[in-house]
């Protein structure tokens, strides 16, 4: 656990109790579930140990998974120019055509440049102060599930606070966040099209969330992977019939985040909607299911 993070005493006690309960469940379910993840963990450890321990891994993993997860939406944007059905799924279909290949390309070079000059060196330093021990045992499926959910709940809360602060403090908005709002209508790759400081802060928030939760490295890898997917889905510009927010109503999804980019306020949380509902910053999206 990251001792530098300022959890209060009562928060710390509550979290230790949650971890104790979680460990009981892990032990109960561990033996039954162990083979499921143990093979995967042993393969990853034996084949990829050096890569896993590399200080450059977080930035490389974040950049590459982001690119790979954006690929289906690049295909969808290309299809949109010839297929009416695909255009109807676009949230802002009336406001603008799908982004061009040139927009994708310009965005790619901007993001790559910021990763190289800022995100890669700083996250490498951050990694060097973390523990490098890889455990022998894989987590049970239950432990992995609880750790990933805990990471998301914590990351969502921290992001909400940071995002709201950037909007409420004019200096922070102008110097850090405004660049991300150049996209009034978003597309998948734009999820990472932000200032170097914002990109870095988001990656550090994700790494810190996993550190505070005390995740197993395999749980952490799943968390970062799903985190990248949800960020891409938030910005993809499509309200797809199979999107996660249609299945899980507590997620905001692309219409929720597109509303934030359109009106420049409200819907500050990245994924869940409870913080915006609780603090009165929720804005209904104008998307109509098709
Ligand atoms: Zn914003
Ligand atoms: Zn955004």
C-alpha cells in the first residue's frame, strides 16, 4: 500500500477490514479458482518478467493498449462514410461528419510526442520507487474481481475531484485541461489528447489507485486494460447498442462524457455517475438510443 497517500485513520481501519474479508473469500475460493489464473500468471511471469519489471512498462502499456483499443473505432469512423447505419450510431451525427484520417493522424503524433517527452520519463521514476517483487501465486478470481472494482471506485472518485478542480480553478483549466476540450465532438484517440501534465496526472492517479488498493500485479494489469477501454469508449463518439453503459446503468458511457465536452461543465466523473448525482453536477445527455 502506498503509505504516502493520506488515508485517514478510520479509512485505514475500514480498508484493512475490507482486505481481511476479501482475503477470507480469496482463501475460500482460492483453491477452486487458482488454476484459472495461476497458468496465466506463471506464463506471464516466466516469459515477461523483465518487461513487467521495466520502469518504462506503465507508459508503454498505456500507449500501446490505447492504440490497439482505438483500432475498431478507426474502422467504424471509416465505415461511417459509406454506411448509414454506422452514422446513426454517432452521438453528434447531425453536428459533424466522422473524424478524418488526417485528424486521427495529427492526434496520434500529438499523443506520442507527449508520452515521449513527459509521461515516459516521469512514470519510469514513479515505478522505480515502487516494490518490484512479483508474488509466486496468482490471485483467485474473486480477489481479482474485488481488487479491480476497488481500483475503479477509487480512481473514479480521485478523477472526479481532480477534474472538477481543473474546471473550477481558471488557471488550472487554462494551463492544464483546456487542451483536452479542443474536441467539442470527441473520437476514440482523443481520450489521450490532452496536455502533458493532464496525461501524466491521469496515469499517476491510475497507478496510485492500484498502489493504495494493494493490488496483485495481475489485477493491476486487468484494471489498466479495462481503464483504457472505458476511456476510449467514453470518447468514441458512438452510442453503440452493445456499449457497456447499456448493460450497466450506473456507468455513464460515451453520451455522458460527450455531454461534458459539448457543454463544458457537469459529468465530471470518468465512468460512474454516482458522484455527479450526489454533488448535483449530473447533466443528462442528449443522445437518443437508436
Ligand atoms: Zn473537462
Ligand atoms: Zn474527455
